[in-house]
């Protein structure tokens, strides 16, 4: 899983990044709120960890703009004990959880695990782009026509639709969709991207998946 860490205190950021990487997370780290906003808008993450008080833009301000753009990625805010109003503002702005400094690294990791599980368990029942709608529960896509998807096709399309406008790497897709299948090969990502493209043609949907084998993919409305 991939985590974005935004923390202006260099030593704290180093500790957070080290702990996450030791627990097999891929980590991107930045040192101010503006960089956090830009990284969140450009990349795909499973969780965002933002300090509240940062230069250029606070974590709460960055959070508010991220949510305004429609991004539903789980966000954990890190706050000082005295920042009660900031915690309230953060939760009102769309934060999923907060952790008060100082904290145990074990609790931080537990909070991240909880948020990422919750995000998977409570995804929307229907996701739409252009004229194409994915019924998550029924594993069906509809446009001018409708067609059922195989389970892995549905999970792949759901993941792409949760990250509209962002490039999602082959490695991220493979980890998300095939993480529990020890016999799976990363080449399956390209195979299933091809399957989805065929399904879009079958339902005459105005949607395309951009990208080549082994690279990153982006779903978008077809011109």
C-alpha cells in the first residue's frame, strides 16, 4: 500500500517514513501543506497522513481542497494536544481520524490499517464516469447496453474509478487486486485492462483506459 506523509518537522517525518517502510508501505513524504496538496492531486494513495500545522498551507486547508476535488482517500491528521479547534475543523473538513502527538508508532500503524480496511468495506455501490456506471455489488457496467463483469474485472474497474484523473501504476493495481493470490503474475494487469476495454466497446460506453503494458493507466471520458 502507498501512503503520503506530510510533516514539516524533519526528524518526525524521518521516523514516520522509516516506520512505514519497515512495515512494507510505499511512502512519499513532503514537508509543507502546498506540497501535500499537489502530491495528493497528482498521485494515487491508500492513505494520507497530514500534520495539522505546516508552512505554506495547513493540513486542514490541504484536506479541505482535496475533498473539494472529490478525492475520498482516507486521511489521518496528526495534531498537538493544544490544537483542539484544529482537530474539530479537520474532522468537519473531511478527515477520517486524528492522532494526538506524542503517539506510539504502533497506534499510528493500527489507525492506518483501520482506515484502509474501512475504505475498502464502505466503497460506494455505484461509480460513474461519463455515460458508464459500475454497479459494484452486481458487478455490472451499464451505458447504452449492460454487461456483467468477472470479479477481478469489477475490482479493477472499481479501483480505476476511485482514482479518476490519476495515473495508477501496474504495481499498484497488482497489489490491490491480486495481493492475496500467490500464484498470480503482474502480467495479469495488462490482460484485465484489455478485457475492460473490450467491455467498454461492448456497451458502447464513452470511456477509455489510457496506458500501455507495464506502465500506468488512467481512466477518462472519451472525446
